[in-house]
C-alpha cells in the first residue's frame, strides 16, 4: 500500500550537515497522515527523531531540537530531514516511517540509510 525509500545518508565530520530524503509511493500514498524519521544506533532502541503531519505540524526529540528540521513536499510525496551541527552521537541508521491514522502506530517503514558522524 505504501512504499518508502530513503536516501542522503553518508559520512560527515562533526559540525557538518546532511539532508535525508524519503519518498513515498503506492496506492495509499495520498492517505498518509503522518511521516516521521526514526534512528537506531547499534545496541540501542529505535528513537523518534521528528515527525510531520499532513497539516505541517512538526515535533522533534529534545536531542535534535534546534539542529534538525523536518519538512515535506506534498507534490513529490517526499519528506526531508535537514541535519545541521551534527555530532558523533547522531551516528545511526535513519529510518523513514509513515502511518495513515494518527492514533495508530507507524506501520510503513523504509529500509534505512546510514549516517556516520566522525572525524
């Protein structure tokens, strides 16, 4: 029903920037209500980084507030995560997620893209 494909990960030095993209496709793509970015580092639980609703309301984890910005282009069915002032602790696999209903858990996931912050 919904397929998500992430891109934009890579290796960056501390203090640098990256922009991740997540493009949604499938027959239910216009019914998506919320899209989000999660991240997971080895040995840790998956963490919500930011989400954005179809009405452009946004929410951020405290660890990225002021450094990361989530945005979307509805015409392209794409959500972006602009990451600035990156820190080594931001190193993780970043996953895109989507859901059709606000009260439901995220049930559509991308394959993830690796972000490594290291000098």
